């Protein structure tokens, strides 16, 4: 029974960690920024119209912002931390980021 309880605890902890990561993932979009959740790469002949814009090795975000990434490593870096270089979603207001917001609020 102890082994079963330990396995259940492991699963509960893993689920809590995944839920926290999902909450952080969705918070980026809730703030009005793209999380770069999907992308397509260069292809000849192109399957999607946006692929015509790409050079070999490049990828383009298909999650809403059309950011062009230099290569897979660039995309993965921004996928892992979309707020490293935040890209506003078109037509969405964003939470103002950085010192300007703090100065405006008097903090």
C-alpha cells in the first residue's frame, strides 16, 4: 500500500507542476502576447502561403504573430520564454511591461 501511495503522490506532484506550467503559458496570451506555440518552416514547394516568405532554415510563428525565427534554436528559445522578447498579438492590448509602467504607477 505504501508503494501505491508514493506513486499517487508522485502523480499528484507531476500534475500540479504541469498545471502550473500551463497556467504560466496561458498567462502570456492573457497579457496580450504571443507564446509562439506553433510554427512552420521553409519548404519548397510551400504547403502554406506564409512559407513563401521564408528562407531555408527559417520558421514563422503560426500562433498569431507571424514572427520569423532565424532557425529552430531561435524558435525554441522564444517558445521556452516568450517574455524574453515579447511580441504583442495583433489586435490585442498588452499589459504595459517594464519601468515605464512602474513609473506611471508611482512605484
